[in-house]
């Protein structure tokens, strides 16, 4: 199943840069091979900025790799009596909140009848946007063209779509958070619902299944290397990431969840020479779940 990945936002930055460099250099200044390379880069960046593609499934880490297959959807369907008891009691410690959140969130993919992605907001942090000085002003203007919000709700109703499209994409789980990856966690009792607010520790270059990547969609260096050969160096710094979930106390089901994931990107791009590019992006995704 295809999905629009946050990699599209990354390639939009490179696309803007390639447009600026190409337009800023006269044909008499560049050999034919360089112009051909620029055209190829433009075509490749456009393809990945505008279309959807499948994100490969990756194992969580070397220790968990042997058990990843056995941890199937069924492991999250059956909740123990202890977890159900926890739903009726106060959640105070980070450990309690993370355990309860994992149990509740991991019901979504096997049990939800419908997941609605209400919106996705994409914001550029202007302070973290770095281009070569001669191109910076135009880059700041152009980047907004490619960083558009998704404002129309998207409905997922098949098990395949819910599994592949809902976070963590293309995985059987929604969360594998560990307390040591959490900066703070609170649980507010609203009577019939819990409002769980988890703030994650900052992390450089997270991978799927680890740290921020245990609950959020992240851009991985290996993915960038595979899709954009013109990017020579790539690092991510995820900071102030949050997950806010509303859980029905009676059933233990997550009925609403919002993800906020700011990330600082640093790239070295090989286009008519080597150039350092940086950007700060924030992705906010909001979902409603029914069972």
C-alpha cells in the first residue's frame, strides 16, 4: 500500500535548491554534462516530492530482530486483566503511563474499524532554514510552495490501509515506547476518558522502532541514500516531539491521537559543486479512531 511519506518534504527542499542553482547558472557557464545532471536531479526530486511510495519495513534493532516477526498483530489484540485494571486506576508514573499507552495504542491496527486522518500540518522553521546566501531569499519564498498542509480528511477502513498508513507506517504496532525514551508523561482523568500527553526525549538520527521512531514516522538516512543519490551527507535532529492521545477508559481504546514532530535537517548536496543545506520542519498529524 502506498503512502505519502515525510521524505517528500525533504526532497522538496532539494528540489527548490536544484531549481535555484539551475536558474542561477547560465548555460554558457556550465558544461553539457552538468546541465544534464541538473535536469536529472530536477526530475528525480519532482517525482519524490509529488508522488507516493512504499516505505520499506525495517526491523526495530539487532536484539529485537529475531522476535519482530513473532510479535504479530494478535499480540496486541488480547489485553491482560492487569491492563484492564490499570485503565480504571490513576496513572501517575512515566512507567505506568507508557505501559498503558502502548497497550491501548496497539489495539488500533488490529481492532479499529475506521481511522480518519483529520489533517496534516507542515511548518517550516525559518530560523533553521539555511541555503547559500545568494539563494536564501528566493529559497524561503519557494519552499512554501512545496510544504503545503493536508486539510482534507483521509479515511482508512481496510485492515491493510490502517496497518500501512497509520503510524508507525507499514508496521504491525503503533507504539513500542520505552520509559527511557520519554522526557515526561502526564495522564489527565476527564471522567470517561484519559488524556495522555507524552513528550519524547530529543534524538539525533532515530530509526524506526527506536526512540522517537518507536512511535512516530521518521526520516532515516538509509532511506534518503536510497532515493536521493545527490545527497552526500544527511542528519536529523528530532526535538520537542509530542504525542497526545485520548483514551476511552471503559474500553481502553484510543479514540483520538495527535503527533507533533519537529525535526532539524542538515544535508550536503552535490549540485554544481558541494553545498550545505539545512532546514527545520514540523509535522503535525491528527487522527480520529472508531471501533
